[in-house]
C-alpha cells in the first residue's frame, strides 16, 4: 500500500450531509409527503493520468476510502497508462457572501405548507383547466471538502421552491401551462406571488387551446428572457464546457479570441450570484468566480475543472466550474449562465423585427454541441405584424446553427430575468439558473405547421 500511495499525485474528499423534503398535491389532494436523509462522501485519487473514484455512504471511513480510490487509480495507470494529468494551480477558497435565510422552512409546519399549496392549486384551476399538480421542495445540505494539498473548507445551503402545472383540454386536445420558482429560504413565497403565478399557468393552458399553429419558415424573431436564456445555456454554455472541447464535441473548440457573435452579445457564467446555481467553491475546492464566456461577441473563455485548465492553459480560462450531484464524480458544469443586459427597449425591438414572431417560454429541446445545431420548443408565441403583437400561436419552435444565430442578434434588451432549473449532464443533475434580456434576431428558422 505504501508503494501505491507514493505514486498518488493528488487526492480529495467531498463529504455531504443533509436532507430533502417534498410535498406534492395532485388535483388538490395530497399525493406525497416525504423526507429523505443523506450522509456520504465522494473520494478521488490521481495516479499519472488515471483517476480512481469511490463513494461511501453512512458511517464514513475516509482513510479507507482514499486507499480504495488510490488502488483503483494505481491499477488503471499500470494497466492502461494515459497522458499524465497536470492540475492547474489554485489558491485555497475564501468562503464568503453565503445567502442569508430570513425564514427557515424547517420552522414552518407541514400543515401550513399544505395549506399554501392548496391555495396555489385553487388559483391554477381556472375555468377550462381539468388537471393540476403542485410541488413544494426544500433541501438542506452541508458540504465539506479537503484534499492532499492541505485545503479544508465547508459551507451550508438551504434551497426552497415550488412548481405548478395546469392542463386544459377541449375536444381531445390538451395544452399545459407551467410556472416555478426556486431560491433560498421560505421567503421565496414572500418574494413572488405564487398563487398569481399558478393562475397565470392555468390561463396559459386555456388560452393555448384556442391558439392556432402558424406556418413555419425563416423569419425575424424576438425571444423572451426564458427562451433566450435556454439558448444561452444549452447552445452556448454547454459548448463552452472544456471537457466537451477536449473531447472534440464543441463547435467552440480552438476559437478563443475569435469574433463568434454580434458585438451586442456578452454571455456570462457566474456562480457567485445568489441564484439557484450558486456555490461558494466548486467540487474541487476552487473558489467560485465570474467567467465571461463571450465578451462583445468575442469568445473569451471556457468553463474549466483543474484538469481541463491544466491541459488547455490559462489563456482559455481558469478552474472553478467542477460540480457533482451528491457523491458522483465531479465534471465541468455551468452555474448561473446568462446573456448580459444591452440597452434596447422591448418596443424598439418589436419595431425592428417588424414582421416575424415573438417566442415565449421553453418546453425543452435538443442541442448538438459538436455540430453546433439546436432545436428548442417554445411554450407559446405571438405573430408580429408591422411592429406590433398580433394573435397568439402554439406548437412553435426555434431551430438553427448556434454561430449563425449569435451573429444574427440585432437587439439585446435591458430587462435581464433569470429562471431556475436543473441541468442534466453525464447522468447527473445540478441546480442552475439561466437567463437573458429580450433578444431580437434578424433571421431564424421557426417551426410550425
């Protein structure tokens, strides 16, 4: 064992303790009240170019975990040697500026939470809605990190949020409206009008029943903050993750310093913001920091782990974007990713689009970061005629090539808005936020009838 440990260049341990609770109402009736506890650790060891990894749950024997990870790394390096990994140098993190909780959800009774959800559900059940679902969740967790370089740090977070969906039906046709908000502390319900958002979801579902599916084609478009934020996250953010760049699966490979977008476009990833993707240090104990992925249309930086930063060099960005779900192996991930504010007003952008479509919200989609193509489904849209909003439309989508869309941006609003959610990558989910101001694009492919 001594021989093995002598060949280990680096090891680290990430210990997580916490619990999560949820309450779900289905059509006004309690479907689930649950509380889950977790305690465990993810442990890595590096030998040459190979990582050994092990996860431990329950009672923790970290020394044994390190030995097990070291054995795996040593065996892999002996049997299938890889190019030696050089980790980028980093300073120990300073944990600061944690979100302050005003109302601890653990101090609020289950009965009060259920009553709140019933009120939210009742507001979603507008005339025409036949099905509703409301979910409340909270999670508390403490993360402790230490590594072989002497870094030791920890922090605690308490997330709270809700989601509501409403489904309307007519003549066998179904349409849905959805709203959600996530943040820190029970004060999320003081900061937003949850019942009002539920009513909005219900009305959206009903309104979409009467909307028509427009003719698709290439046209100017105006994107709302949510859909433009999804574009920033999915089409640009993932392509900027340095592990995908190294794998040859990113349209942004070898483009640092190039003008790849309209000078109006600046895209940022910032885990220091108190949005849903916040963290004070990442899964490698690196202090969080703001990264300008694109500045004034120029590709400025990738998102990095210590390993990818070591391979690609400091001129492509610095580490601090390594994240993991629970005890899983850390991978490069986004946090709070957004298009920065411009100075255009909504009415000005409507006028500039003139005749096209206003696309609102997101219902998922797909992206190929290697080929730089995407397709996102909007929740709804409005036709734009003579610079004014016309009739409501449904079943519309935005498609195109990432770099073409970036270069066709003709207006960036001054009304940045963030949306919380969870991002999937490598079989792991991570809390994130994405956002944007309104975005005017001179030419895009819109799917319809």
